[in-house]
């Protein structure tokens, strides 16, 4: 249903380093930077696997209180996302694990990004299944 979304970040360099690290285990990366002549000098770029679906842009209305969940292909990817996000300066908001109160096979991990957004990786597949 959602084609793409985006958030404002207060520090482009810090946010980029965080998302570069956190998304790597999910197979996502920065795919496109909008030329600054089209943004009035504001840095803006899109992350994704095949096409940009999650956009960052410099702005004054950055975090906190927003929640974004990203699909993982396995529970191991969720674990790796959490470890990478924490190593990149994220703050823990829920270690990797089952959350059966959401759904029987809901396996997720939650981290606050540098602006206080609640970023999650989630896998809905039973243990051992991928893709």
C-alpha cells in the first residue's frame, strides 16, 4: 500500500552513517541522492533494495516520535540489523525477539535512530524460513 516515505534528519552525516549501517543487514543501501540544485541546497537521498523507498532529507522537523518498520527476510537479518544499528549509535528500544502479542510469528527488534525515531526490523516468517 505504501510506495515510499521519508523523514527529516537534523544531522545528515550522522543519520546517513546510522542508516548505512542499520540497513546493510537488510540488503538495503543509499540508492539515490537528489542533486542539491533541485533541493535548494538540502541533502536528500533515498534508501532501498531495488529502488528508493525510504527517504532522508535535512530538515528542522526531525524526530522523535515516529515509527518505521522494515521487512527482514529472516530472523537472522533482524538480529544483524539490531547489532549494526546499536554499533552505529542507535539506542535500544527492544532487543530482537518474538512478539506474539502482535502476531504468532512476529520477530522484531527496535532501535531509536539519532533523532529519536523508533526504527524496527521485522520478520513474519516462522523460524528457519527465509524469503
